[in-house]
C-alpha cells in the first residue's frame, strides 16, 4: 500500500503475486484509477477454494454459466508449453459468500501444460493451474497476455539476478548496504543486457567483463 502511494498508476494494470491479494490493496488500486490482476492462493483460503471449484465445474461441463477460453502454444528451449486461459464474469455468487472485492469484474484460470521434447523427453507432461481475480473485463486473450507479462518480469529480471548475480544468497545486511547492492546489480544487469556485440548470457558476459578490461570498458561505456 505504501508503494502505491508513491506511484502514479492511473490507467495501468497492476499484477501482484498472491501476497498482494488483499482487499485493501485491491481497493487502493481501483481508487488510484488503475486495474489489478491478483494471484489467488491459500492466503485467501475461502476465495481460493471457491474459484478453484468454479473452474473445475466449468471445465467438466457441469457449470451452466458464461466463460471464455483462449489457448496459446509455444515451442522453445526443448519443450512445448500450452497455456490455456479460462475467464468468467460470473462473480455475483462471491458476494453471497461475503467476498467483497473492489472493482472485481472477472475470475481467471491459467492452465500450463509443459512437455519436454528431444533426447531428454520422458513422454510425460506436467500440468499446473493458477487462479486470479481481476478488475478487468473477462476477455480471455487479453487476460492471458497480462498474466504472461507478469511472469516475464520474473523470468527476465529476478531469475537472472539470482542465477547471474546470486542475489538470493547475498548476506549483506548492515545499514543501507542491501538496498545499495540491489541497485548496483540492476544497473549492471541493464548494462550487460544492452551490450549486444557478444552473443553470451548475462552470467558469461559478467565473467568476461571481469577477465577482459577492454570488454569491461565497452560495457561501462554504455552508461555514458
């Protein structure tokens, strides 16, 4: 909530993991003129179970209520991933269960099926379902893209910071040192990503910059 007070989010879509699925946060986002897509998990057990049961019934053909579907398939990094997005604007029953969420317009289920291909294939596929609530209209393609964009932040920044910079293992705690190091890592990450002449990953570019003063100068020169 304090972060939202410092940002102009009018017209934006705010996506937050399940820890942000709180009524006061949803209300603050809507009051700020923005929309939200919030992950639903066991920190909201009644809501999570209700949404899960709704989509289970709809998927089994037992629900005579409106829902829409969008399917997207991608092949990359030795695997095939199929993402299936089901959405509904059927939310009136949540009010009857005393689940009052500011601006709520849609419920979302994302089903991700991943299958390893090639030599490492086991012939089996993993299936994961995730659930969300949103103040956006129930448009399956748009909401599926929005959820995907949220995970793009995780994959393109947080995962890289952990693998290439070992951020999660950092034990710096004194004073403002942790915050200062976090800022420096993000500056370094942006510089390494913007250096396009070397076809290496971020971790390898970081090593090369440590071993080669000329390459280090090229990377640092991008900040000028």
